[in-house]
C-alpha cells in the first residue's frame, strides 16, 4: 500500500497581500523546535495565542521559499499583520494548517494534492 502526498503552496490574505503558505517538513520541524513540542503534540498549538503567529511565520517562510520569493519579514511583522487584520486572520491561518494535512484517499495509490494553487489574476 502506498500513499503519496504533494504538499502544495496555499495562499492567504495577510498584511495587505496574498502570501504563499506551505506546511511541509521544514515548516513543521521549525514550528516544533520553536514551540518545544513533538509532532504528535501539534494539537497544543491553540493553547497559547502567540503560537498562531509562530505557525503563520514558519508557514509563510516555507511558502516564500517554495515560491522563490523574498523571505524578508520577521515574526514581529507577522504578528502585526495578524493584529491589523483581526481575529479572522487567525481562523484563516488555522484553516490553512488544517488543509495542509492530507486525508487518505480511497485507492491509497493516487497522488493527492493538498492546498490551493496560486490564484490567477
């Protein structure tokens, strides 16, 4: 039985523009290291409000790297973007994190793409 997942870059409106966000190995590794949690403890993210910005920061860094665009922003920038956009931005970030997790398909042998491609302008 094989199951392949392609983690695609998602886009989220934050800081006045659409920004790429990706939750793959490197983002999860950085999040777990920063929060001093195990991968199996990701459900603890919502225990502290500051964790949301950390999740967003590393997701955005990983997304920017995947899209080969500037990563010239800080955790403080991300916190300001979230603050300026209100509680709805927190919901968008958590939704992007949840959508990044693949659910097993029926055939277990097809490639499943997770996330959203860059919107066409």
